[in-house]
């Protein structure tokens, strides 16, 4: 399993040009706040299974999604990324090809994306940005035996681009580092 420490360090080490005016400083802060809002919109639409609204958060060209979680795969171009969310074929971690909407995969599951401190760097020209943060994807299900909860933890690495006045997702790399069911007792191997 690839752990993204190198990529996180690359985002952390990206220099940001010091603002030369109060106006430039406010612009950069507003850009970072807009990107944080975009991250929340992405999470909300995933959790609510509103995939049409989700894919509207992606840029219109040169978009890439790399998933290293349950739905593994690399998707290039806006149409391929949108098809993966809307119900195109995606390759699962077990190597099987899954065809159908992601909604069917998570039917009956109530999930939440928990995003932890985000680090965002804005390019000098203010038209591109990079972000890194940790996440926990938490899902809860109910059965005859009660509630079951599953969690996967990892790191997201996103690239953003400004289209007009809006920030959009250009590239997303989802690295799930561990996944587990909390209702199953852990044992030593």
C-alpha cells in the first residue's frame, strides 16, 4: 500500500508568494476559504449520494480522479470521472469490475466524510491550488443485530483550478490507508 507522505511533504513545501498588499492578502484568504467550502460541498454531495451535484464540482477539462479505496481506479477526463460517479464501470480493490451506480454499492449505508485540518497552497497567479488533508470515512448500518460501523482512514490530495470566479476540482487522489469495522474485535495475528 502506497502511503502519501512524499506527496504531503510536496504540498507542505510549496512556497506561497507573500502578499504585497492588504487586498492581495484578503484575496488569498478568500480563495482558501472558497476551496474549504468546495471540500465541504464535495463531502456533502458524496454523503448525500447527490452525484450530479458532486460532478459539477469538477473542472471542465483535464480532470483526474485516482482512487485507492474500495473503488480503485484511475479516471482521466471530465466524462470518465463523471461516468465513474454516475455509474460507469469502476474496479474494486478485489480486482472485480463493478458496473452500476455507486449508490447501489452503498445502499442502506449512512456515510460521513470527516475531513481534518486542510493545508491549501495557492499558486502565484491565483489560478491553481493544491490541498492535502486527512480523512475518516465513517459509515453506519443497522441490522437485526443492531448497529454496525465501519471506518476507513486516509489522506486526500487535491489539485484545484479557478474557472471564471469559481474554484473547481482538477485532480483528486484518495489514499485509504486502513479500513476496519468497529464492531469486530481486533486480535493479534
